[in-house]
C-alpha cells in the first residue's frame, strides 16, 4: 500500500489516487501527483482550525475564549489578530493582541480571515 499525503485543503487522511490525480473525498479537492512530489517534506505547514494554510502576515480570529497564562485576562472569541508571525515552538503563532500585548497562540484555536 502506498503512503499518500493528507489533503492540502482540509487535511483529510482519506485521500485516494486516480490515475495521475490525488483526490480528497471529503472536500473534493484534486491535485496532481507531480504537485505533491514537488513539495518539500521538511517544510512545516501551519493550518488553522478549518485546515486552511496560514502564512506570515495573515489575519486570524480567535475561535474560543483563551486564558492568558500568568494573568486574569481572557482573549475573547472573535478577537481579530492582524499580521501574525509563524514560529516553530510550543505554539505556532506569535502576534500582538489588542488590549493584551505580545502573545503566542496555537493554530488550532484560530481561523483565517479572508480578505
């Protein structure tokens, strides 16, 4: 059995191969086998709660209330965070949150804002 990659759009593991295409049955995303071969396996891809790829400079919103470690403050649901920076640490995102300051967030607690 071949080791197929997860879907780059929704991160589903149920990908199957059809001729020269890889197909995700969950989101119907299709991409070529050559496209997959061109990707660098050492490159870490950071994805938000919905599986959308995040890049430096993106704007995200917080999807649940988050307690600020060492403080009684809380980052509320729906807080918009602009100009994020991706890092390779115990958290995925470094950012400045309005009213709180510099903070590290995990990508599983944010969703990308389009636009």
